[in-house]
């Protein structure tokens, strides 16, 4: 009887989610055929973004700026760490990690499709400075949080790119 109830509750939940239009986030469909991602080859964020564009299956990555319909440029990519609280010995108890990211998107003619946009991700890390073994685990936690923030920002950027409305062709004065 209990199994039947559990199954019935799960089925009801699925039907309600389907009825309200819920849909798992998948790959974004981008409204342009090709994009040039102007980021350094060593950029982790750039690698994640390029992977997400490839997964979209609707847009190709251009090797050169001249070959692309749009150009994605980074204006800011900074990880910051702030002390939020300290103990009575003056040692940090909490840190806040902030990842600031700014970008622009222009078409092949240099017209802005997305004005300079700025995104921010924040995470809090608590530390127990009295436990020496915790230092290494907190460094690993901080690295995992940084990677998580990058993935979240890539998804936000992809959603913004998917929402872009291409500009009409520029009138060059020729008929």
C-alpha cells in the first residue's frame, strides 16, 4: 500500500510539472549561425563557454572574427575574496567569494547586440582556524565553489545569448 501511495504521489508531481510547462534546462538554441569568442586560449571560462556553444548544435564557433555573425568579448573576469567575520584572535571565520564577469556581444558590423553586461556570483565559505587539517579541505572547497560559479555564469551567459534579437541589416545607402 505504501509503495502504491509513493508511486501515486510521484506520478501526480510529474503530471503537475508537465501541466505548468516545466522543462529541464537543456542546450540553448542561439539565434545566430556563428560566433567568435574573443577570449584568451588559457581562459577556463572561455573553454566552458565554447563547450556550451558547441552543445547548442545551432551555432558554430568561428576561428576568426571576420568569419562570425557575432563577436563575444569579455570586459571583466575577476575572482575576489573578502573576509566577512573574524574570531576574537583576529583570524578569519568566514569569507565571501565573488566572481564578477562582464561581456559584450556585437554583430559583424560592430553594432552592439548586448550592451556591456555585468554578472555577479557570490558564495560564502566558513573556516575554523583552530583546526589545522581543515585548511587544505577549505582550499579544495574554495576551488570547487569557484568552478561552480563559473559554470553558473556560463549558463547565465548562454541564456542571455539565446535571448538576443538580431538587428536588421544596416542600410548602406545602396538600393
